[in-house]
C-alpha cells in the first residue's frame, strides 16, 4: 500500500451560504490523500498501473467549479468522484479550506476534512 497526496491545490470558486459569496467568490485550497496498492506500478514504472494524479486533479477541479453552500458538500462530491473513477482506492481523505472566510473577524481559513475508508470485499 502507498499513500498518495496532492497538496494545496488552489481554486477560485463560489461556495458559501451567503449570496455575496456565490457572486463574488473566494480562494480555496484542497488537499487530498488516498491509500492504494502501488506494488504493480513500483515494478512496471507504468502510469496505467497506478492512480493518475492528473486525472484526480481534474476531478477535483470539476467539483470545485460546481457551486455549493457547504464545504461538507464539496468534500463529499470530490470523494465520490475520485472513488468512482478509481475504485481500487482503499481510503481517502479530502480537506477543503476557504481562505479569509467572511465571519466578522480576521480568520486565515476554515476547513472541512472528510475521511472515508472503504470496506474490503471478500
């Protein structure tokens, strides 16, 4: 097993409960890590034998472009999209952070982290 991480992906998106957030938008960071069996790729050095990081990035980007009120919803959509594309993933962790959230004070970011472990069949 290996842990693959894609860190600090930056997106400008329109997530939030306030109408202004859905019009003006905000800066977001997404971190994703997942556990998968990379033993074949370790031997073959072939991209087809592992999870393609570029495909994962594109899935995250597509989900970030869809407006949601809650970061929890965004994290769930990202998790589901990546697992659907790569069913071999054993576990996944997605962290979505909104930078400078409009909460009436100086706050660097607010984050939601979703952890999902997938049961083994058999």
